[in-house]
C-alpha cells in the first residue's frame, strides 16, 4: 500500500502592523537640520526611517514608521 507523503510543515508568519508618518522637507533644508529633525522623531517618538526620497530640485520626502502595539486581554 503506497504511503502518502507527509504534510509539509507550516510556518507561522508574523504580521507586524506599522503606523507611518510622512515628512516633506522643502528644498533649502540643510542636511544638519534634516538630521536633527529625524533624530528627534527617532529618540522621542520611537520612529524609524522607512524611506527617503531626494528629488532633483532639493526637496525631500521622508517616510517614518513605528510598530503599533496592540494590547491583549489577560483575563
């Protein structure tokens, strides 16, 4: 009697939810000022850099993200 192949192991994939914040820095914003703004958001808001786009005219679009913490009931 032929044996059926064993079922493939299933992997759990953790889905993380993030909230996003988009900052638009106008042209003429120096690198030091942009760094300071991003550093303050990271230190005090818990944001991390997700995407940075620098356009030819000098403006920057910065997308920051942070994990959404969901409370679960214990009782």
